[in-house]
């Protein structure tokens, strides 16, 4: 049979070894993927509304493991997806679950408002910057009524 079909019983050991190595590799990749997908900080935009042409109010929640202070980046964009408002909201140390209300000053009425990210305070490398058109500066934050 070996001469006709090339069947060799010695290949079973090699096949078993390859199978074991493949399973170990798959388990390692699965563990790494699972570990990377477990975020210690989770955030979710709950509501937002355009109150006036220069203001958008938003409410979002943040879940964190531990009680570290956080920096959350919020932005508003117009209908052409150009930034009209941007702010880094600092959430002090506290509970695992925080609900945050914020009034974002905008240059024009907001079409969309979003929470871009939340990171531990003091980690600015992971915070995306504003994307305003050239020559346009982000408005001062937070929104407050102009006193006369």
C-alpha cells in the first residue's frame, strides 16, 4: 500500500506535533485578542442637544476600573463634518460609574456631538487634537453665558 499510495505510518507523529503547535498558537492568539479587547475605561454618549447656535449640551457616562482621574475628549461638528466645538473634560477621581453633563461652546450650530475618547489624566499622547480649519481657533470652554 505504501508503494501505491505513498502512505507512511511515520507521518502520524509529525501530524500530531503540527496539530499541537497549531492549537497552542491559536490559544495564544485568542488570549492576546481577549486581553486587548478588555478596556479598563468605557464611555457612552447618552444624550445631546443643540441649545443655541453657540452651545450644545451633552450627557455621557464613563465606567472605569479603579478611581483614576480621567480626561474625556468631546467634540461637535457641523453638517460638513468640520469641527465647531472641542473640549477636554476632566473627570476627577471617584466612583466606577460617573454620569457627566457638559455644555460645549460651539462656533456654529452642531450637527453631531461625540465623545472621542476617555483616558487616564496625564496621558495626552492618546488624546486626539482638534481638527478646526486653518486659521480658526477652538472656542473657549466650557460654555457660559456672556455677562454684560
